[in-house]
């Protein structure tokens, strides 16, 4: 099996590589989105705490 045959995936390359790409995007989103939301939540709570302090 040559490298070009591997990347061609027996004629199903578009479907195979698209599914790998979508899976990678979903996995990255599952990592990045909670981190961003946590930072936003902490920033929001910090601002609320600063406003409530005399």
C-alpha cells in the first residue's frame, strides 16, 4: 500500500477525511468551549463582587 492509496481510502477519501475532520472539530470544541465559558463566568463573578463591595 502506497501513501497515495492510503490517502485515497479506496475511493472513499472525501467521506473518510470529512468525518475525521468533523470529529476533530467537535473534540476541540468540547475542550475549548468550557474553558472560555469558565473564564467568562469568573470574570463576571469578579465584576459582581467588585460592585457589591463598599
